């Protein structure tokens, strides 16, 4: 991590509500619903007073669409970055979402136990490390500024577990609301998490 004298303030948001081509877990896909587009607009409107200097997003379509709508409200371009995507489905690829397994997994992540993971996919630690590497780069590019980063629910839960495990400000482990956004700041002492925006 490079020395950062001026803290970077990253507002990490989950994409808006999306509909999918199939009910089975996949690695791509998801297009915003009408509600999801409204959530994306609302995200941009909530952030107008925040003096956002940049918008960055995951390459998955639901995140790109959310970022584009929010960025239009903010009058900013969107930068698509690799490695901000949701944790991979691993052995669950092509299978229905297993609420029991995944709910228990992300509940352990939020508490700080990042060793749990998806068979054939990533652990919480791997997800957090992958995303934090990108966020470190974004923080270096936007020292002393605020940036919107549009990503995914599982990513947010892994980040909370890595940065502020067990925090009462963290989203509920049974799901991050679509369009929800949380502050993460980085300075010379490292990362810290703030509350919702």
C-alpha cells in the first residue's frame, strides 16, 4: 500500500435490482429492472451533495447500468474495472441459489471469518483481497476525493469483514439492499469503514 497523506473516500454501492436470464447461478448477466433503474437514479441523487469526483464499477452488466445511471445524475464518466465483480459461483455454477449455504457463508464473512468460501470459487479473504487491490489503486488515483464504486452485495459483505469485522454499521448478513452504499476510507494507516450513505 502506498503512503496516502490525503484520505480517499470511496462510497461502495450495490447495483440496483436486476432480472436474470435464468434462475441458475451464473458468472455474468443481470439487467436492471424498472425499480433497479430508479434505485440507480436515487443513488446518484443521494450523492449529489457529496462532491463525487469519479465513478468506477464492476464489469458485470447490472453494475455498469447502475453506474451509468448514477453517473449521469452526477455529470461524470464511468470507468469499468476488472476484479470488482461478485464472488464466483464455483461449483454452484448452473445450479439454483442455495440460501442456506450462502447465507451462512456471508454471515461468517461479516463477523470476520473470511476463510469460508464457495467450493471451486473464492473464500471471503480472496474476494476481499481481490477487491481491495482495485480499491487501493482507485484510492491512489483519487487522493483527498470521493469516488462512487458500484459493485455487488457479496463483495460488500467481504469488505466489511476484512475492514471492520463485526461492526454494528455493517449491512445485515442476510442481504445488502439494492442501491445501498457504504463509506470506506483509506489513508496512511489503512482502510476503515463508515456508515451507510
